[in-house]
C-alpha cells in the first residue's frame, strides 16, 4: 500500500466509527424520548438512521477490506448481495432527505394545515414509496447481473463487465442517477428555497416591529439597541446557514461520486484510481454527517442525550456511594 491508500484506509475507519456512534445515538434518542416518536419527522429520521447504520456495518467495512487487500471481498454471489444493499440503502437515504425537506416545507409554508397534510399515515405512504423506488432499481440491476466488484471504488456496487450490454448499462446508470440523486437534489432545492423565502419574509416582519419599538423607546440604552440590531442580523443568517447546510452537505458528499460514475461511462476519459476511492469516501461520509445535520444538533435531541448522560452519571455515582457505605460497614469493629 502506498501513502495515499494508507490515508484513505484511515479515513474509511474514521467514517465508520463516527457514523456508527452518531447514528446509534440518534436511535437511542428516538427510543428514549416519546415526544420524538410522536412527531412525523421522527419517522423520516428513523428511516434515514436505519439506512445509514446498515450501510455502515455492511458496505463500509467491505470497502476497507477491498482497499487493503486490493481484491474482491467474498465470492460473486456475496458481492452481488452487498452491491444490492449499497444501491438500495444509498437510494433510500437520498429519498429520505427529500422527504424531510418536503415535511419542513409543509410545516413552514402551511403551518395551520400541517397536521392535516402530514400525518403518520402520510409519512408511512411516503416511506413506502422510498422503499419501492429503491427496491426497484436495486432489483433490476441485480437481475441483469450489473452488481459486482468495482476496482475503481474498491466496492461491490453497480458494475458491468460484459461488452454486449454496455449500451443498456449506460442508459440504466443515467436513468438511475437522474431519478435518485438529481430528483432528490431538485426536491431539496425547491422546498428549502421556499422555506428560506418564507423565513426571510417573517424576519422582515419581525425587523419592522423591532425597529418601530426601538423608535418609540427613545430613552433606551444604546447597548440594548445594538443588541437588538445584532439579533436581527443573526436571525437572518441562521435560516440561510441551515438551508445551506442541508443542500451543501448533500452536494458535497454525493455529487463527486455521481459525476464520477457518469464520467466513467466514457472509456476515453481516464479516472485516477485514488479519486475513485475519495469519491466513495465522500458518499460514505454523508452517513456520518446526517445525524448532526438532521438530529443531534437540534434542541430536542440535545436535551434527550444530555438527560441520558446525566442519568447514567447519577446512577454511577449512586452505585459508587452505595459501595462506599457497604465497605465502611464491613470494616467497622464489632463489639462483643
């Protein structure tokens, strides 16, 4: 292994570790807090977490094995199953992010009708579509023997080794990425930009009211006035920063891999083998980013895992103090 491959191997290990710990923490918060379970976005987050966890334990370690050994992990049948899982889980996670963006759009644009438009039954229907959509592409590729080990990515994924079916594989690959990555990206952009538009409109209304109040309060201290103006600025930036994070992480993690898969369809264009692994690592890194982007940095999740940690520490301290009293009792002198 050269230096680049060692660095990439370490990167895969880091991604596996962060993804596993963060997604398990999201799952624990979901199971611990009944309020999170009652909310409709919780179902989408649960589905996204499930896909990320399964991808972390099934595909990422095998990519690490392929990178280190420079050989296919397991037989052809095993690699086809792994490739099926990789395609299914990646597609499902992308569509889950699109579903979360639609949920936010309905909540912000139609706040009074949100509970009638987005019920648990509606969320289950959307999740049913994401599973059917993901299953259809994965099944077609598997039935046509387009799943196998790909040396460029050191992974069991979409791959065609037969020259006779090259045209069909090209059409399928373009169609697949158009209806997974591109479709999800368009949904993210349309919904979140509408959310940003509404958020800015509300910020302007709040700013007008704040400025009118400041004008009326003639005797207000300059420092208080300055803090109000700074809060206005932070409020406007907060919405933009959140929307940029949702769309930016999606593009940064998935776009390089998808573009590489499309460029790969043209044999005349050479692709650096190290870049193939890097693009795969970026796609994997989305599984490590999602818990922070969609869950763990939210107040409700913060409060939940803080409560869990405090309870564990409190129980540990109580156990320690109980053992201390017991030891003191055992060591006390007996009077005859």
